[in-house]
């Protein structure tokens, strides 16, 4: 791609700015471990929410989302339920409050808070550290693959280093990942949050700009002329029923077949089944959990969660829809030239190359680099806490000074980045990595982490056996059954993990009932806590158990619909389905009013009850 001097200047200015901010905030991050990893719990909730949104707005995910919207049309709005995307609704409705009450630094440290300090608790603590590290390495490899593929298409320089066997894509990925790791490691949580807020601002402006360009370039008639019947229909039956044969892109049928999504009704039920368990489990030990723990109070953690969704979805899907319709209408020759090996993940960079004018192109590229750097930096900052705080400090050097721990955190960050990038060299497809991370790997996480919240008898041994069983099952699937679509294997992995949880729980007694009581009284979850409630009430007759399950369930349903509206409104707007866009705007307004009255307003009472 040819870039004008103004585009190059904007990109270089952005890179210089984020590096400078990282070094500037290093003085705040270098005080102690809490400052480095949690910002000293003094950062404003809205800053954390904006930062979290930027961290979720990644290039790899955007490229994948453009590709599935191209292929599946409006039905692609359901496919991110693979994660599931609405786990963030569970988080802001109640899980962020429960989690923040722990006053710990990491998800692994939270496990000790839940189970105590017996052998089973130590085993569960160890396995969550392993899971956190594995998942972070997987995501870093995913980002490495995505940024390399993106840069080689949109930046003008050939950086191939043939002497070392490095392609231009890998060289770009090494350069961008290295710069991001540099400012992240130097500035810790402070630099991550502040730079991500800047990055989100750039991204939002970029999304609006590309949305404007696409809306004034593509008509409804042009879109409908190149897509199959039903492409613009959100709803579905058991079969997908999208036939691209008589369109300019007949090879898309091969993509649908390779994805294994033809039985869309079955896929939806599996995503719903998985989504409930994965969401009950709570956030995985990564950057979004870190921001929850960094919030100033439980209510602020909840407010941070809902703000993340508000500022993320509308601009992100406006951009995704814009690039998709531009690709559908105007990139026919380029896509057809790929033959049967169409790489739909290239639609986004090809559209930038062809349609975005000078100046706006530099801003947009800076914004998309910001999307990558924000997400990458969030993982780089979150992961070392598990190695240093939960392994090195807890088991090997508990009495070192803070400077030593901070130095070791830098080394741990460098190690994880290096390993993640090494795995990125062998990643062949963003879709392959996405499906494995979301379906197989997390299948081993859901059972144990759902039970830890709601079942009093669940022990550290149960957690350990459940996590190990799930990780073994997901690994067996990865290496021995790679041809099976991961989401279809999720129920099997979940069942194996549940068996491990139950077996581990009943093979050993509860080691530390006092810790269980402390956890319950401090966290106050709903669920199956009868004997613990009796024990707590015996000591505190005024204690009132959590009776909000029904209210939380209704708010979650409203939140999922509210979130879905923010996904489909920009798409309907871009393809000129104005009636549907207006109807979903009405849905968005009604669910917003409901959440304001039934969820946001009661947070004030929560603050009062906790003396805030």
C-alpha cells in the first residue's frame, strides 16, 4: 500500500506518543506491586471502563468479525456467543461486585481467598496460574498472527528478513509487539490504562470516519445484488440456508462447510449451553479480571463493566459493517482472484487499502494499531502478576523488597511475550486459534469456576481435579481430533471437567471451613450455601443472605438483549434496513431504562451498605 507523508506522520506521531506516555507513567508504577499491576486501586472507574473497552477492541478480533459478517450476514451477530460475548453482562450485573469484595491482586490469589490454605487450596492455586499462563500465551500468539497479517497488507514497506527466515508479516509482528511490550513493561497498569483511553478515542473517531465513507459509497441495492437470499436476516432455523452459488462469491460455500456452521440451530443451542456455564464461571484470569480487582470499590467495578459495553459495541460494529459492505460490493476481483483459498480475514486491510483517503487512512491505521496495542498491552501487564505474586513471592521469596518483585515482573513479562510470539510463528489461522481458545480451552475452565461461586461443599481438590480434567480433555481434542469443530466438543469437555470436580470434592473433606465462612460472609454470593449460612448466622444473627438471584437473572436477560441491540443497530444502519434499525433502537432504549432503574440505581444502596 502507498501511504502519503501525512499518513506516515500520523502513525509515527501516535507511536511516539504512546511510548512517551508509557515512560512518563513509569514513576507511578514503580512504587510497589499494587501500583504496577492494579494502579494502587486509585484509578477512576470510568478510566478503567474505557481502558477495558480499548483492550477488547483488537485488530485480530476485528478482522475475524469482518470475515464472519461477510460470510454469514446478520446471523454472524450470534457467532461471537462462542466466547460468549455476553459474559460481560454477567460481570457487570453481579460478578464484578462479588469479585472486587475479595481485595486481592490476581485471580489465582482469589482462589486462596475462596478455599483457604490447605493442600487442596494450594493445588487449585497452582492450576489457575497454569491456566492463566497458557491462555495468555494463546492470546499473545493470536494477536501476533493478526497484527502481522494486517500490517503486511496495509503498510508500504517490505520488512522480510530472509537471512533469518522471517517473512515481512513476522517482522512487522515482532516490531509492533516489541514496541507495545516496551511501554507496557515500563509503565505498568498506569501506562496501560492511560494509553488505552487515548487509543479508544482514536479508534472511535476512526470508526465514525470509515462508517461515513462506507455509508456514502455503498447503496442497499448494491449490497443485495451480491449476497444470497437471507443474508440480511438475523433469525435462523436448524439449517443456515445461505447459498452463495449464484453470487460473485460461490467459494464462500466452502468456507461455511469448513467452519462446520451449516447446522446453525444446533450451533446456537451449543453456544447458549456453553455461554451459561462459561458466564457463571466468571471472567478468566486476564486483563478484564485485573481491571475489576483494580477498581476502587465493588460498585465501581460493576459500573466499569457496563461502561465497557456502552463505548465498545456501537463504534466497533459500525466499522465492521462498513468494511464488510465495501468488501462485498467493490472487492470482487481481488477476492475472486484468491480462487478456492479465499482468506476472508484480509477483507478489512484490503478495504482500507482501496477506499480510505489520505489523512483519514493514517488516523485509521493508527487507530487499528491502537486496537492491537491496547489488547496486547493489557495481556502483557496482567499475566506476570500470576508468575511473580502467585508463584515467586508466595512459594519462593516471600520476604523480598518491592523493587525485587518489580524487577522480576519485568523479566516475567519479557519471557511471556517471547513465548507467545514464538507460538505465533506457527499459527495458521485466526479462526483456528479463536475457536480453540473459546471452545476447547475454556471448556476446561467453566465447570470448576462455576461451582466455586455457588456450591458450599466444593473444595480446592475438586477445583484442581476439575481444571486438570478439563485441560487434559481440551488438549486431547487439540492434538487428536483437530478436524472436529471445537464448539461441538465443548459439552464433552465440560462433562469430563464436572466429573473431575465432583470426584475431587468428595474424595477429600473440606480442609478449612473457617475460610469458606469468611469467603461467603465477605463475598455474599447466592447459590447452595445452606450449611455455611447456618454457621455464619450462629455467629452473627443479623446476617442476611443474598436473595437477589431472581433479580440478577432478569437483569442478565435484559442486559443480553441490550448488548445484542448494540451489535445489530450499526449493521442494519449500514445496509439501509431502516425499519429493523429503528425497532432495535427502541429495544435498546427500553432495556437501557430497565437497567437504569433495576440495576444502576440500586448500586447507590450497595455503596451505603458497605460504608462508601
